[in-house]
């Protein structure tokens, strides 16, 4: 039971290291000024697996959850994750589902696209977040990447929404397939992979266990094994600041043993 409790503590923890905080700030700026822009803009968050891209998106979305307003349901941020082997038609269905649309899988690509644009306007959607965007590159077919880029450019133009995509560095290839879409994108946000071997990395200043509630510290101390989730590794047992660290098992697996 103690092991399970410790794992749940790690699952809840978000360490606001410098790169994470800067990514949140850039998204906030895009969101705040989107209505005043003459044309829709885009932002790409790129990094290797486990560097916190999804956590950045979801932590920001959590501050702008759907709410019922005077004119009906308001959904300021539409979040969708791209599964492998995706198409524009199926992506439109995923996005319709995120807007709680009925029969989100019904219709052709054009019909879904029209419904999506109407619903985004009706719900006041100001930002579209697409996670795991590199899966369109994984398809390996240029015509698919070109079609996705063209479709997204039309979507953000007609809805005046800011587009935020997150994925492996290869996701930039998809964006660059449409020159006009690529021009809308600002400089990418890079989320680095942490290293055990660099003691100067800024994330260490965020790992003081005094920021963890005393009840939680007592539960994870002595659990006897590290727990890992979303790039974080909790090394329990001593309660010192270096007892919490960011996992870089690929760099030094022995340290995680």
C-alpha cells in the first residue's frame, strides 16, 4: 500500500523548472493576445519523449476549463491528442469529441470540418492544442503532411484560433509543408531532456522536499524503490533535496536502479 501511495504522489507532482515555466508563459501570451491579432498564430512545443510536453499543455488547459456562460457552453481551449495512423478526417472526429459533439465520427471529412468550425465559433474556442503531432510525420507520406498543414491553416484562419502543437522535433516537418502556416509559427519552444551528469541544471532548485506536504513526505519516505512517470523519478528514503530528481535513465541507467 505504501508503494502505491508513493506512486500516486509522484503522479500528482509537477516540477515548474525553467523550461516548463517559460513554455507556460509563451502559451499564456499567445492565448491572451490572440483576439487582438490580425491573423491566427501558431506555436510548436518540441522535445524528446518524456520531456513534459503533454504536462505543459494540460497544466495550462486546467486553468481554462469549459464553463457554462450566458450564451451556452464555453470551451476556450480545445485539446486533442493524435493517435498513430491518423488522417485529417479522424483528427476532425477527435476534435469534435473534445467539443462534446454528438456523432463525432459521422460524416465525410468536409462535413466534419464544417461542424468543427461552427462548434468552435459557438463555444468561443480561442486555442487549439494538438498533442503527439509527430504522428502525421510518422505516416511517411508527403501528401498526407501537406493535406494536414493546409487543413490546419484553413481551420485557424476561419476560427481565428491560436494553434499549439506538441511533439517530437519531426513535427516541424509537417508544419513546414504549408508556407503560409509555417510563417504564422513563432520560434519553437524546446523542452530539454534532463541529465544526471550536469549539476548546474536549473531544475534542481525546484526539488526541495519542503515544498511537498509533510503528510506526503512521510508516505513516500522509505518506500524503497524509485517511481517514474512523465520523466520524473522519485528516489525515496532520505527526505533530502537530492531525493527528488528528474529521470534521465537513458543517460545513466545505473542511477535509476
